[in-house]
C-alpha cells in the first residue's frame, strides 16, 4: 500500500497581523512539507471571541499568499467547530476526567503554590471534588472545566513520550511530563474548549502528522500527548523551532511593536526579500 503523504499545518490566531516570527514558522512548515512531499494546511485558531476578528483572519491569509505560501483550501476555522469541542468535553465529563471550576483569576493567584511552564499560577485544586457547586452552576454561574490531572494520569498510567522530528526530518522522542501543567483548563468560561483541547482535536481531525511551531509551545506538547492518549487520538511528530528575537533579545510580538509583514510590505520590502532574510530560497 502506498504510504500517505505527511500533513503539516500552520495555525495562526487572528488576534493581530503576522510578523516575521509567524512568517518564519509558516515558511519552515512549507519548506519541510515540500522536502517530505507532504501537504500543507492552514488553520485559523479563533476560539477567543474577544481577541480574534474575522477581518484579521482574512488579512492573515492574504499575508501568507503574498509571502508565496501555497496551502490547501478550504481553511479550517476553529470557530466553526465549537459543537465538536463541546462533545469531546462532555465525553471527558462523563468519564470523570474534568470538573467545573468557578474560581476567579484573583482567587487562583492568591491560593496558588506554584507556576505552570507558561509562568501562570498553577491551579490549587479548590473546586476539585466539590459537590456543592452544582446549585450555583444550575443557576447559571459562569464556570470553566478543568482536567483532573490525577484522574487523567490514573486513566493513562505509565510513561508518556513526545515523538519529535528535527528540521532535517530525523525522528526522535523525549519524555513528557504533563503533571507540570496541573489541572489545566479544557473548557473556558465563554467557549466549550480551550487552546489545548481544540488543538489536539483539530490536528487529529485534519490528519496532521507533523506539527512545526515555535519553541514557546514545546512544554504544552506534554499536555497535548496526554490529551491525545485520553481521547484515543494519534500523536503527530513535533518540531519546535527557535523563536525570532528583536535586537534586545525579546521574542517578536505585536504588543512589543514588532513590525507586521503588512508594514514591511508598505515600506516596499518584497516577499522575496523577507524569505531570503529568514533563510528560505
Ligand atoms: N494558534 C497558536 C498561536 O498562534 C499556535 C498553535 C499551534 O501551532 O499549535 O500561537
């Protein structure tokens, strides 16, 4: 049987314009996909109804086309799939693997005893196992859904590993330590998913075999492989590339005034120049 081509994806969030760091990630996906005779998908990660905007999603796709990226259509938009995320969350609930949480950010920050790999306060477990919350929830109190990490690890005993691939395509693996995320949010107060749940469901739904993204998401992969195991989903191979930094050594971000591709284009910089500057032919 002929083997299927590998599937890569670039998954931007439309909460700002693309900058050079995004361009690097997109071009690296395209370059690896080309070298491995794979397919390239783009996915719009727009579950956040406050920060994401449809016009920014369109602008991102236009920037990618301008850059010369060729990707398959139609582009998947996460906001079109909220019912599927809700179904997966409900199945975790039925299995006793998530619990509702009514805590505010402030309450969590005050009671937390540590930090997760992103530097956010670790959830202290306040709402775990509390039967007395049902009445407030039935009365409409906003609540998130958190993974019960202890129950999740009991459901997936043994060691977990992340399958990796380097930029040259050489496979490898490393141990995963999802516990360092604590009882992570899988369903937000405003939408029936979180980044972590949606990303593993979509990578599986789209048949993604190779996830190429920035180093800032390396630690999150530990949680992703646990969720894949819990949900019976295949695990892709992961490559986390170094982040582009500004001359001060800070990672590029619109919030720090990093130039958007659109700004560079307006200054007369060509797509070919950007590709060359980022090390792509
Ligand atoms: N949407 C995420 C971001 O823009 C990327 C998620 C991923 O590649 O898994 O940072």
